[in-house]
């Protein structure tokens, strides 16, 4: 059984130089860490890297290649590849004999987080998201999955599959010097993918959209000046040293807020 | 021009997930603006969606492959401008799979959608959230995975036809569930939780934190704390949020008896929604909170727990089928 890990490069946010050098994206490294531990557990023969991106990514990809990858392929699909096109291009580049693909969660720059599922659809494979570990259960492969609100699941893994590593801090992976030197000299094969007609066009950039703010209703019994003071203070204000929380139904208003955001459903 | 919109949601015993609610809310607004008819594809169990719906389907399976296959069949008529899903794991997977099936554009984290000059414009965060980008869909339907952080509209009565049951053309085996556990508010990592109920000196002691734990349990969240509360020995150090503690970004952060010192704020100010309870109307936390309550934690928190329990009990009795006492 062989496995593939999807890799991306992003500008190094910690670099002080301009332009910032490119490094392997944190979520890609998390996927690589998961892939390496799974390789041992499932006795996978080969673990290869696969990346869709421009030639400028190569130095960052070589750093990843040095982390015990058995090879790496870069796919060139032009600058406009969207999720569907990227999934199709990557699927075409997955070597025969591969039964597991590891992907990171949403890329840190402008990732949609939809690529692993789209890739699974192109390949006709199953997909499991938010995977924290791969292990053997009764001698068969299983995955540990992080669900919403502290739920943890152990699922039987049906191969072939695309696994998306749960977001989290990137593992500290250090290459051996010999691997690093070999990766610098390695030839990275490039596959060309001719994209379909574009499906999306960027119309422009603007400022980040503002966060919605909620102001609680001021007490209905308060005088106008007091109501204004309550509004300006961003919530319910004290009246002559006494809080008015209980009488004005603050708990109800907080519960309304939580309910509107879906946090009061049964079983949460 | 096609004049329909499809919304994909998952129904369940607790009603609509807030992320699916955001998708419904954006789709309803879009339908009003464009005069489009609303269609719903509900997976799992039936749920009453707010607003007026033209057609509804119910798919008992909650497998994204089956949902994508059925949504592709529904939209095959070519009448749909957009398909909306929520940012739930199922919504994302179904959105990605459907885009591949239809060969259509898909955009995630969508904060706004509008028709302009007969083209569909979608706005999503860009450059790690510091900017927003507007994209134009060059092919329809566009698959719109709606940001969970948009402001949802006022609740509205539901006018939805009885959903017609769908029998999937293909049966997909869901992965076998071998085990499931839920972490308690004291086990859950603060950095991972969707809801953090955090306390500071104003909580008054370990008993106060027990109360916060009860509230966090009700909300499926984790307990967080300020450094002062940790230094006083009321909670363990792994709960500390701030400059010398953990950086958290939950969807909901409830700050109880916390002054909002910069060292603390640095660790939580990127939270989706910040609510604060403090007796001091001029405390710093109110300047970064989305909702502020001037009140005593020891009064507001028990009242909130009681209110949540009351609403859940009410919802449970409303769901009880007639004649279930037999
Ligand atoms: C180098 C350095 C690093 C630091 N790192 C961190 C860090 O990582 N995290 C961190 O949290 N702090 C950190 N601090 C400490 C920080 O500066 C503040 O001292 C601390 O956050 C204050 O904690 P507090 O809000 O619990 O307490 P206080 O500032 O004492 O505030 C208590 C608040 O509770 C309110 N209150 C009192 N009684 C009630 C009641 N019954 N109901 C409701 N409200 C009530 C009060 O009005 C007050 O606003 C750091 C400080 C330094 C110097």
C-alpha cells in the first residue's frame, strides 16, 4: 500500500525580509506528520508528496521532500485553478497503487478547506475529515476523529480514502542532513494540467467585513437618560449601586443570543 | 435566468445547527432580493425551516456522497442559481463533492452574496482574514458554503411543505463507528473548544468555577481562566488564556468576572462572539465584547443555567409524540 501527502507553500509569516520566503504551510506539515505516523502503523511502502503550485514553491517543497518523503511531484495548472480544477489535476497525478491521500485542513492564506472532499469525489474514494490519528483496531485500520464540542470518535477506515488531518499546531519535523542535501539536488517532476474554462473570476478586494455587535436592550422602566447611559456603556448599567440584571431578564437575553447561534440545542 | 435556490441542511433532534441556520438565513435573504423560489434538501430527520419554501425533500441518509448525488439530480433541471450549505463537516463535504459532480464553482466562508449586472457575486475573507475578496461565478449554480459568523436574521414562522422522501439511487456505507466519547469542560482543550466559559478574580473562588464548569457543560464548551485565577490556585494552569497562557479563538467566549487586561485580551480577542459579565460598567473587557452584561456573575450564571435547562425541557416536551405515554 502506498500513500500520498498533499503539500502547499505559503509566505513565511515570521520572516522579516520583504518579500517573505516561501515555506511549507502549517496544515500541510500537520498532514505530513499524520502521514508519517500512519506509514509506520499501516506498514505503507511509500509516502510521496504531491503539490499543485507554481515553480516558485520548489524550495519550500524540497524542505518537505527532505522529511523522509519517497518522492515528490509538482503539478502546474496555471494561476486560476479553483477547487474543482485543483482536485481534478491532483487526482490525475496520483500514482497507481495509492490507497491513502493525506491532506491538511484549510490552507492558512486563503484555503477553502473543501479540496480533500472534492478530491475524494473525483477519485470515487471515501473521505474522513478532522483525523487526529490512524491506528489498528482488531488488526484493521481505524481513524480517530475530532468532532464538534469535544466529541471524539473512532471510525473503521475503508480504503482507498482521502484523510484530512485535524487542524492543530504543526509538528516539529527536522530533516536529516543527508536527506536535506539529497532533496536540494533532486529533480522534481512537473506534470502539466490544462484547465477547463474558469468558473470564478476575482472582482476585487476590500476591507475585512466587520464583526457584528449585539447591544442588549436597556431596561424598559429606566428614564431616557438612564436608557441612553445603558446603551452607551454597551449593555446593562448599574442603577444607584444595584445591578438590574435579574429584573431586566439578562439571563433570558443571553440565552436568546446563545439559542440564535445554535448553542442551546439538546445534547450539546 | 434560473430562478431557484437550493439549501442543503441536516435535521436532528436538537433542530438546526447554527451553521446550517446561517446558510438558511443567507439563502432566504438572497431569495427575497432576487425573487427566487426556495427549495430545501434536508438530510437525517425533518426540521421546520423558517420562512416560505417552495419544495422540500427529505433524505434519511446523512452521507455526503448521497446528499451530493441527490442535490445533483435536483439541480439537473438547470433552474438553480445557487446551492447553499452551512460550514458543518457534512455541509463542507457535500459542497465539495457536489461542485465536482456539477463542474460548478464552489466558494467557502461566504459572508455575502448578491446578484449584480446579472452575475452572481460572492464575498469571502482573503489574505488570512485581513481583507475580503469578491468573486464572480462564471457558471451556475454556484455552490455557496456560508460562513458560520454572519449575522442571522430574525426568527420567522415556518411555511414549508411536507418534505417528499428521497430514495437514494446508490447506497453508500457510512464508516463504521467503533467508539464515541465526549470530553468534559475540564478535559477539553481550551484552544479547541467552540465555546469557552472563562472566569477571573470576580468569580470568587473554586466554587464559582464549578458553576462555570456546569454552564460550559450545558454549552458543550471548555472552562478558561485568567492568570489571576490560576495564580490563586482556583484552576489548573492549562486553563489559562492570554499572553502567557493559551491563545484561543472559539465561536463564543463568555468572560465572567474578568477585567479584560491586555495580557488576557491578547489571548482571546479573535473569538467569534465575546460576551462579558462584570459588575463594573467601565471595565476594559466591555470595549472588546459584542455583548456586555453589567451584573454579578454569582447571579447571572445560575440564572442562565436555569434558563437553558428550562428551554431544553420545553423543547423536549414539545417534541414528545402524542400518545407516547402508552
Ligand atoms: C507579563 C505578564 C503576563 C501576563 N499574562 C497573562 C495571561 O496570559 N493571562 C491573563 O489572564 N493574565 C495575564 N497577566 C495578568 C493580567 O495583566 C491581569 O492581571 C489579569 O488578566 C487580571 O485577571 P482578572 O481579570 O481575573 O482580575 P482583575 O483584574 O482583578 O479583575 C476582576 C474583575 O472582576 C470583576 N468582578 C468582581 N466581582 C465580580 C462579580 N461578583 N461579578 C462580576 N464581576 C466581578 C471586577 O469588576 C473586575 O473587573 C499577565 C501579566 C503580566 C505582567
